[in-house]
C-alpha cells in the first residue's frame, strides 16, 4: 500500500509542479528524480506548490515544514518530498 501511496503523491507533486512551471515558463522535464530547485523552481514557487498540494490532497502541511528539504537541509527529489509528505500526513502534521 505504501508504494501505491508514494506513486499517487509523486504524480500529484509532478502535476502541480508542471502547472506552476507552465505559468513561470519553466520548460524542464519533471520526473520523480528531479530536484525542484535544480531545475529552476525558486523557494517561493515551491511554497506555492505546497499550498496547492494541501488543497488537492486535503491535507495540512505545517508552516514549519518545507517538504523539499530534509532535516539537514539537503535538497530532496520529488520522490523524497513525497515520502516526507506521507510521513507528515501519517503523523497528523507533526
């Protein structure tokens, strides 16, 4: 089940990033291995992505959480961000 959840979340992140990327004229391929900040997404654009994900997935991402970096501030791929988002959702935003 966790693999299915990851895949769904990864696809939703990619979908939202493509939507925002089109608005910002970021013409780059986006895959689960993509690291958003490395392909032209600024932190402000990624905060917008997170807000749209909250709406589309009906979840709350805590203000203190940035899903695109780990606890050591290493940039995460979309696959890593999806895993972090699932962990946050299972812990009710903690």
